[in-house]
C-alpha cells in the first residue's frame, strides 16, 4: 500500500469515526469535499485533508486516526496525555476484560472474512475497524498501567 493510500484510508476512518454529517458541520466542508480527501480515484489522488481539518476532526474523534497513521509511517509510538477529555479511568482489570473482548471480536471477524479463502474490501474494512478498536484498548491499558506505576 502506498503512503498516499494509507493516509487516505486513515482520513476516511477519521471522518467515519466522527460521523459524516458531524464532520461536515464541524469543519464547514461538504460531504463531497470530505469524500475527495479520502477518495482513491486517480482524479483525487493528490488531494489530502488539510492539517487544520485533521486537528478539528481528531478533537471530536474517539481516536487520532491520521496522527496515528503519520506516527506509524515514521515508526513512532504515540502515548496519550493523562489530561485527555472525556477519559474515564476504568483500571487495568477492566482493560484486560475489554482487551479480551475486542480480540475475540477481531478473531471472529477474521474467521468470517477468511471463510471463503479471500478477504474482500468490506471485510478488510471491518478488520481494520476492529484492529483500531483493539489499538485504542491497548492505549487505554497503557495509560492505566502508567498511572498505577506512579
């Protein structure tokens, strides 16, 4: 996968995390404009989401999809600030339970996707969503462990 394609997929995940209608209202951009930012059509290959739009959307999203993608491309591991908004401290025990549940969902999606020997685009998108959810649980768990280690 090319860097452009990788960033576009994460831009799409960001918009869908926030919700298309909410993303339009938040950024003042139309559905068509937001769609062009993550379109893989050749005519939109050179269009990317402006950084101010990314910042606005990531402020409303549950996960910083584009920031995480950029960090991943550079081999950087992200860590959330302990002061993040709307964070609910659930503790490590709850994190372990949530981690097991999310992993089970991911494995179920994978089993369903690979059943016919080929992973379709929609199946891959579902797997990606579950992988991102699992990554979020791991980040929350890391924060809780860091807090307990203080």
